[in-house]
């Protein structure tokens, strides 16, 4: 087996993107309600994303990028990989 494959991180599980979103909010001391207000999304939608009940849409990914500074492509890829798994 080559070193290229040995050094790649390949977890055998996938967590919902909402877990990452919750971690970022906690790191920044931001509430779900504040994120909802700043993104223009309903509080219920933010809560459902965090709880893995609602997908992050491309439009929401753009708004998360504007508010949190985490690229929309990160959120879109995170969502896609979660749904594929």
C-alpha cells in the first residue's frame, strides 16, 4: 500500500452537516436565533438543519458563507456527502 493512501483521512461514518454548524456556532458564541436573524432564515429551519431534519440548500449555504465566513462550497459538499452516505 502506498503512502498516499495511508495518509488520507477516510472516516467510516458520516455526521450530519448540522453538527458542524452547531460546533461553529458554539465556538463563536452565536445562538441559533442570532444565526436565523442574520441569515434571514426561520429559526425553525436553522434548528432543523442542526438536528439533521432539513438539508442545507444552496441558497442557505450562500447565506451561511456570508454570515460565518465558511464557504458555500464547504456546506454544499458537506450536505451532498451526508446525503450520499
